[in-house]
């Protein structure tokens, strides 16, 4: 006996990337994107808001692919086990100043390092 089931593409779990970016008004916004779905991105004023908005964008993105009868890209096969990010800001600079691309050379030092954790 064969049972046919339809998987809701929105249930697929894709790796997401969320990063802070300075907004023109000096505040910080969080940009969220799914690398496996080119152009699928969103933003929010908090990490949680960016993540939720990205989930909505993913559903719309996958629905548009289905509507056009285009293939749904599978999630990357690499296991995502997590990452650790260190950011060191010196000279009394805050996060907004550290992320500002026009910060004067030498007025602050920003060191950032991301290492993937080894699989358990």
C-alpha cells in the first residue's frame, strides 16, 4: 500500500542569518535572511521580530515558487550546530558607533570573530 502525503514547504527548516545593521536614524535594525532562498530576507527592530518577519517572508517565498510551479530548494545538507560570536568594542564606543561604516579610523577598534562549533 502506498500513501501519498503532501509536505507543507513552509515546514522546511532552513539555516537563517541575522545580523545587526545601523539605520539612517542611528538606531540598530536586524537583517534576517535565508541563504538557501536567494532574496528571501526581512528585518526587525529586535532579533525576535526579524526572525518572525523572516518566517512570514519564507512562507510567501515558497508559496510564490509553488504558484509558478518552480522547484522548492531543499535546505542545505550541512548540519547547523551553532556559532559563537565575540565582539570587542574599545574606546568607550557603543554598538551603534561600532557598526557605523563611516567611523573615523583609529577612533575605535572593533574585532569580531565567528567560529562554528564542532558537532557533538
